């Protein structure tokens, strides 16, 4: 997981794979995903396709927001 251009959080495919293990029937694929936020922390863009969208994508976006806004990085994230 890393921050790009100060407002976009990128999860590697390995990060997503590790995250998905906690979600039964997870719709996220083994690929990288990114989430972009405005200065107030509102999600303004993402590359999550509509067929991957669901509770797990929302949870991953929440992790991205916490990382960007508060510097909180979950232990499951790969280095």
C-alpha cells in the first residue's frame, strides 16, 4: 500500500489478496486497486470496476482513507 500524488492510495495485488482472505466470497480480484480522495477525505475516484464493487470494496476504501488521512497502516499490508 502506498500513497501516490498525495491523494491516491494504491493497494498491490498482494495487499488485495491478503485483505480478501478475511472476506468470504470476496468479489475483489487478484489485482491492484487504487482509491483517490479530496482534501477533506471524500472518495472522488477509484479503479474498482462495478462488478467488483460491494462491501469489501467499501471496506478497502475505508482502509485507504485511514492510511491517507491518519497514517494508520493495518498489519496485513505487505511492505
